[in-house]
C-alpha cells in the first residue's frame, strides 16, 4: 500500500516532504568533493499512517544513488537499521508501539559513496485511543437550553453538542461516550450521531415513535471542531439530551478488557442485592472492582442495565460511588415496561457504582457486566476509517432471525471487543436479544462441523410486539473471533447490526 492508496481507504497520512531533509557531509575534502558532485543531492520523503491500534507504517522514498544505509528511530526508544539496494526503491517499514500516543519518527539515510547523510522527521499519531472515564455530566438538553439555545430540534434538521473544552474533556479527544435521549416526540424517526468533518453515516443511533422517550449509548468520533452532530431524521420535532460518561484520546490511559456477559445483579432473584424491587427514589450500591474477575484497578465498567416490572414511569441513573447522583439519566421507562440500555460508568474509589431509581415507585433492576477499562489492558479503541457501516439488515435479505435461533458474525484477529449498535424491528411478539462469544470458527461453519454455542442468560435489548428497539453492544468474540446474536423470543424478528469500530490489542 502506498500513500495514495492509504488516503483512499480513509487513513490519515502524516507526511514530511523531501525539502525538509537536513543534509550533512563527512569532514574530509574527498567526501565533500564527492558530495558536491552529486547533482541531485540526497533527500528522503516520509509518509506514515496507522495500520492498527498500535501499529504504524513509514513509507520512505529517496533521491540519490544506492545502496543506502537507513536507520529508523521510532520515537519510543526503538531503532531499526536496514540497507536498501537501490535509492529508487521505496522502503516500507512497520512498527508496533507498546502504548497509544504521538511519536516522532526520524529516518537517517547515509550514502556510503559520498559519505553524505540526510535526516527527515515526521510526527505521527496512533490509530488507537485509550479511554478516560468522566463523571456523568449533562452537555446538552434542548428542553432547558443546556448546551444550546432552548428549543426542540425540528423535523429533518440537526443540532450539535460541543465536546472538547467542555468540563475536563481535552482538545485531542478523538471519540466520546454519550448517553443520548430523545423525548417529547410527536412522530416516528431516528437520530444520527456523527462527528463534524466525518462522512454522515447511513446508520441510526436511536429509533423512536410518537410519544416515546428513548435512550441509547453511543461511542461517536469527535469532529475537528470538537463537536458531535445530532440529526433528527423524522417527521416531527424532538427534544434531545446528551450526557457524557467518558472520552478517548491518543494518550496512554485505560484500555478495554472484555468479559463474557456476566450477571451481577437481579433484584427479582436476590442476586447481587437483597431480593425485592429497588424502592422509589432509592439507591443500590454494587461492588464492581475485585469481583468476578474485575481487578481493583479498574477505572470504569461497561454494563447492560435492564429495568423491569416498574410500577410507574421514571428513569435510572448510574454513577460512581462517593458522589451525589447527577442530573444525567441512563435509561427511561414507563409503567410496566421492560427496557435495557448500555452504560459505561466510572468506578468509585471504593470499587463500587450506584444505581438510583428516579421514579417514586419501585422497579426491578438487572445488571450484566460485559467488560471494564484498566491501565493494564492495551486494547485501544479504533473507529472504522470509513465511518459506521451496516453489516446486517435482515429486512433486505428477507430472512428474519428465527425464534430461539442465532446468527454468527465477524471474524477478525486481535479484537478484544466490537462496538456495535443492534436494532430489532418488525417484531410480532415479546423477546430479548443476547449477544455473546461464539466458540466456533468460520472454518467450522463452512465445513459443517460447527455446533450451536450455549444459549446465553444475559440480555442486551428487550422488545414487545410492534416496537423497534436499539441498543449499543460491546461484543466480545471468542478465541476464533466469532460472535453469536441470539433471538431469545418465540417469534421471528428482523435484526440490524451497525459496526462502529473495535478495541484492538495490537
């Protein structure tokens, strides 16, 4: 791959042209004379781009005569020495950094014939970004004028929310974790979240109908102007709320560690909490760090939170222990509704998180943990270069996901977890979707030796007849790279899967 091909694929190419070359000659008169005879002069042009979360490629092109001696200093204390046979041939070199970040690559070229030395440098940034948790904070609320002028977002119109420079979010934030909520809806539609300067995706982040209040978690790239766009694609105006719970930067912080979905709390059964519904206006503390494989040094946790059997409308707020409940909410519900939402929340200093029931009446709460963030993990987030892409839409294939059945998907090496938005639609009954690792390999499916994986007990989203429901899923693959998507209902349903990126280990 050359620089033009890399740019066409969407990769950011870092370049230092040949005219930035600094040349020097050996101190002897003979060497100076030989160097002067070289009419072209020895130069080096550098182009570099990321190849993985921590991987970097440098594409060096030279003028002068060969063979040439080349030394590459990668900026992390690592040096590589090579010899090129011909100066006319580009040199392609790859390196993997231990940590994400910004590095300066120095390429030093020596022509032994003239004893001329040429040096050029290029500053690069890894594709991968690490996560920094942020206490839940409301950045946008069109109902009261937080983050923008008060007023609903009109039909087929958009607004934006400032991310960088807001609270403690730095200017080099590459992506942000937002809990988006659409409310006061008067018609059906969907919301698209996307970063300014990135292609507007053809995917959706939230689907809504008239009269609904719907939340969903998004991990969305931050535009070069530090903003995220929120487009209302529908026939009626809506109010939008955006709460931040963390951000990603190309600075060493916390990487992601995936877990097979693990149930931590189920108040219906007394698992992880006293048996019985969480009281209205009450709070439930949950020990996260040091429990079920999550280390004490975990900085944040990735959850799927489900509320069921609520006795009236309300909302749940999830926040770190040691602080008062913020105004931000994580999921909204109506009386009798079962609804789930993904949550990424910082872990408090005592290793706990708090779930607060904002309703005045009790509700049952279920918490499934699917991963955590820790400085000990090198799995960094890499959004898709080309933007979110729709991987599955059974409406177009005419083959909805059958009742009590699953589909397998994805097959990539060195992936800790995929960041997906899953949506069910054209539902004819009640059910729930479970996303879990699939121990089979693609080869086993192709040769007919695959066996159905164990049916998961955790849920990622819940639905009732006639509803279109979406939820973000941080899906861990099995060792072979596969993920299973289970329809746990008794009726077929259409499934849509949008891929936003992944946490990569190299």
